[in-house]
């Protein structure tokens, strides 16, 4: 028995010590090839199609997202507005303002004079919203009107007229908007003696660039401006340069669906005067808060509180610490 067990043990040890001489299997490259094909498809999908770029915004609207936060409509005094729709195509508006207005003095001193003004307006719009006509008349003798007509999808016409007691405030402006697949252009003619044109082109799905030109024959002045705009999923960045000696950069970021932050930098190259501004726009369920603060010591805030459907209460404030100029106002807006 002992001899048999020892023989079996030796046989097992011999089998364990045998070397496996079987060649390893060939590598399978099917997964690597499929991964490379998928990566190639992703790169091809992300590559911009330059023959079907989106239409950019108009040249004069490249900073429209930041204007809401950086330029709140503040006022000083009392403002009361009523907007009443008579039907789907005809609207009336009444606006009453009582407050102060600033008189230019040419220096740091600020002179304010009390004013009161009532304005009546009417608006007509067709069902397709291709035709719009509105007019405003005020007790100070100012009359203004605007007509907008889009005969086709690629052509738009606008006319603006303003008459006032002061001849310097009377003006007329006619605009022609032309829209292409990935570009738009505008021609402006105004009186007294103004000629302007601009063009904006999409370079990629997110980047667009363009320029403008204006000429004032009466003053023998002209200027050229260039602009860049980059629009992402949650941000908009713009850059503007003009031969008049102005450089402007603006960045707007949408933090959430209800919070938007904006920053602006304005540089007057000739005078070497620079101003940086930070603004915010917060929309809550019952109110909307907008405001800004800049390096000139100006702090601005505008609160719109919704009391009920169709009735909003407005609080406005602006504090200029360097010039000791403070403005406060409140108002009520009734109607949509």
C-alpha cells in the first residue's frame, strides 16, 4: 500500500511540473476597431457644418442679454402706468410721471428741477405680428411714432419719428433689415443727415463677428466699429471696438433659470477713462430684482413686485456716492 501511494504522489507531482507549451490565443481587435469607429463618428458630429450655420442676432442686439441686468430702467419720483388692451390688435397706454429732472451744468454740480408729465399712447398690431404701429404724445409737446413692417421673412422695414419743441430733439430714422441664412445686415438713414450700415456673420455655431459704419455729413464725422460675440449654453461674451476711441467688453452668465450675472468693462481710449460694472437679474415667484454697481461709485437697484395678476409695484433707487446724487422712486404698473 505504501508503495502504491508513493507512486501516485510522484505521478501527481510530475503532472504539476509539466510546462504548458500551448501558444497564447491571438488578440481580438474587434472592440478596438469599433471604439475607433465610434470616436470618428463623434468627431464628425461635433465638426461644425459651415453650410448650415445659425442666423446671428442683429448687430445692435449683440448685448441684449446683459442690458437687462446692467441698465435697469431707474427713475426718480412717482410713476404710474396703465396698459389696457381693447382687443387683440389695439392697445392703449397711460403714463403719469412726477419727479425731478437734471439740468446739465458742465461741471460736477447737479441742478434738479421738478417736472410733471402725462403721456398717452396707442399701439396697433396685426395677428401675424408682421405689422406694428405705435404712437406716443406727451403734455410737454413731444410726439413720437414708430412703424414696423416685415413684408417677407428676410426683409424688415422700420421708421421712427419724433417731434419736440426743441429742434435738436426732432429726428427721423428709417431702418432696413435684411436677413440671410447665417448673416444679417442693416441700413440706416436719418435726419438730420445720418447714414449708417452694419453687417453680422456667423463664423461657427457659437461665434459670430461683424462691423458697422456711420457718417454724419453735417459734422463731417465718420466712424467704424467691429464686434465679436460668443454664445454658449449659459454664457454670452462680446467685444466691441470703435474708431471713436471706445473699447467695450461684456460677459453675461446664466447661473440658473432665475439668476443672471453680468459684467461690463468700458474704456475711453482718448481720455483713458475706464469703468467696470457688475450687474444682476434675479426673478422670483412674485418679484424681480435687478441692479448694478460700478467703479464710479454708483449703486443701482430696481424691484418689481407683483401684487396680483396685472398689477406690479416698482421701487427704484440710485446712489452716486462720489457726486452725492441720490435718486429714489416708486410706481405702479397696471395691465400687461
